[in-house]
C-alpha cells in the first residue's frame, strides 16, 4: 500500500523545510509506504532548489516543476496525475493543514471511506473579512449548485485511488477541485480540524484570485445565474404592465396625464444596467466555453525528479 501526499508550492521557501520535516515526522515509519510529491507552481524564489534538496536526501520526496505559475488548482491536478498511491492526500505547503490530521484520514480510509475531507472547525488568525466572505460564499454556492459541497472545507483531503481516477477523467479547465470531488460521490466523511495560522510567508491568494476562484466555483457548478435573467425579466415586465394600465387609466378616467422625464430616464438606466449585467454573466459562461474549446493542455512540466517515467532528469 502506498500513500501519496501532494504539496502544491508557490514561493514557499520560507516554510517548505518546516513542512517537509513535519510531514516526515508524522508519516515516517507508519504502516503505509510514502511518496511526497512537491509541485512547484512556477516559484520565483528558492522553493524549487529546496525541494530538489529533499529529493536528493530522500527519494520518497518527488519534484514536479511546472513551466510557470498555473495556479493552485492546476498544480494540485498535476500532482494527482503523477500520484501512484492507493490513497492520495492534498495538503497546503504552509502548515495551515496540520499533518497529524492525515493519520485520522488514513484511519477513516481503512474503515472503508473513499474521501476523508478536512472540515475547519476553527481558523486561527484569519481576517474577519476572509471568515465572513468565505462563509457567505459557501452558503451561496450550495444554494446554486446541484452538487452539495460541504461547508468549511478546503482541498485538504484524502482520496481513494478510484476517486483520483474519476477526477482524472474530468477535463475541465476551470477547476474547483473541492466541488469536483463532491460530484464524484462514493462514501465521503468529514474529519474536523482546527485550521492553523500560516507558519511563515504570505498568502498566495490575494483578493483578486479569491474572487476568480469564487466565480469558478459558481460558474462550474451551476447554470442558475443564466436563468436568473428570465426571472428578473418577468418581474420587470410585470411592473411595466402595471405602469401601462395605470397610465391608460389616468388618461381615460381623470383629467391628469402621467408625466415626468425623471421616471423615464431612471427606468431606461435601470433596464440598461440590468441588461449589461446579464450580458456579463452570459459572457462568463461563454468565455469558459471558448477556453475549453481551445483544448490546450492544462499545464506544462518543465522538469521532474523521482518519477518512473522521467520527463527530464
Ligand atoms: N499555491 C499554488 N499556486 C498559486 C497559489 C497558491 O500552488 O498560484 C499554493 C500555495 O503554495 C499553498 C496553497 O496553494 O500551498 C494555498 O495557498 P495559500 O496558503 O497562499 O492560500 P490561503 O491559505 O491563504 O487561502
Ligand atoms: Mg494557506
């Protein structure tokens, strides 16, 4: 039996050595053989040199270096495609996900569950803004999506080989892995844990990337925003019909005319705004069809070390 641990790393030189130590401390000498796949997502600091060093010390540490920064979800995907384990764990490089929890996940897997996902009961030192926005986002996402996606989960999880094989069959470019894993099904179990503060270094998810990721989640898992236009259209047309009846009634049965250019211009601006908004929403979906239609590879590997089918040693 083999356990693969996938660690996506983007400029994590400040923390990666501590992470490697902790992973080995916790998982070394366990009842299951180990491979740790460090995916370097185009780091510009010394991350790649450090993880190459891990490989030279211990061949269970493997290095997959992407040709540039492709983003967290793609980096994890690259790791999943190389992983050979019977069970595969995804863990962040910054020790926010405590490696000790992997032991609990392994236990759940041995009891027969196919996915053991980490569920955050508590987050240390996260900003107020991040907590509130994350909580609202996951609730909105579940409202919209047909696939229930568990609240307060990230990508920290263990997956059985058959789940990994299923994920590998999903060629979508805009990857929202936590949703994709839920979609797969099989038996899934939550493992509660306290999410620690980042051990060192800075977050690699600034607000812009977080918004992009949130949009990916919604657009990849729901077509409901497209249908919203229909409902808003129905409501506005009904209002318009009421307005028309009112104007005709005033003209026929009273001496007053309905007048006022203020109302006219407000109505035109409002409708124009709504129309542009929905064009934008449609655009989000079309852009993804376009990107997907190009069928480019998801990522390119610049260099790898420690895998059997060596690309470039
Ligand atoms: N990451 C990556 N590529 C990116 C951004 C992030 O591989 O373009 C990795 C990063 O090194 C870390 C994980 O994704 O291992 C989560 O990133 P981070 O801890 O910065 O996100 P946060 O925990 O702040 O949401
Ligand atoms: Mg982090």
